[in-house]
């Protein structure tokens, strides 16, 4: 799923390096609440719904491209992105201890997305809010796991540790 998303978003090495900027990571957190608000008020927005939706989706695609490469990656947000790259492109380096937790996180993320989507479809506030909270918490847990993954791989991989030391 992550590899498909990376391919869809055309995440080149340059784009990944820019996305490791904490401003990119933290500003993407605004995307979900804004997207949910747009979908929730779709009837009220009328024809303005479509330009807003397209603008939000464009921002999701542009966001990793809008920031410069970070000066250093010794922070949670940057290491979350670096861990995600390892998960997507260097699966053989991922320690087994992370697989089960990642499966649980992905199941929770999928379930939360489904609950939020159903809530939005039927404009049911509790399902929408519970689902959205689940998505945000699951994504945050996933990013935290990616930091852990990155740090565990960097401790045992000289190439990754050297790249970290340069920044």
C-alpha cells in the first residue's frame, strides 16, 4: 500500500529529501481535517465544493515538493520520513520486530478510514469524528514506528548512519 502511494505521488529521491523537512510533515497533518471539513459541508458548499476538493488534493501532492531539504534530520518528523523510505524501498532491512506492529497499525488505520468515510457519506457526526480521530492517531503511531524503525536500522547499517551523520 505504501509503495503504491509513493508511486502515485511520484516520490523521487529529491521529493523524499524535501519531504523529510519537518515543515512538510507537520503541514500535512492539516490535510485530513480540511479534507473532512470539505466533504462534510459538501452540500452547503455547493459548486464551491469541487474547487476546494481539487485544491486540497493538489496540496497533498504538492506538499512534499514545496519545502527545501532539511539542514539536519535529527528530529522526529524527518526520521519518520526516512523510516518510511526504508519500509517502502528496503523491506529486507526492516527488523522482524516491526512487522506485527505495522500490520496492527495498518488494520486500525484502515478501520478508522472506513468508519470516517461511512460517517461522511451519511453525514453522521460521531462516526466521522471517531473515525477521523482514529486515522490521526493511527497515522501518528505509524510515523512514530517509522522513527523507531529508522533508528534501529541506522544503528546497524553503516551507510544509513553515515548519511545521518552528514546532515
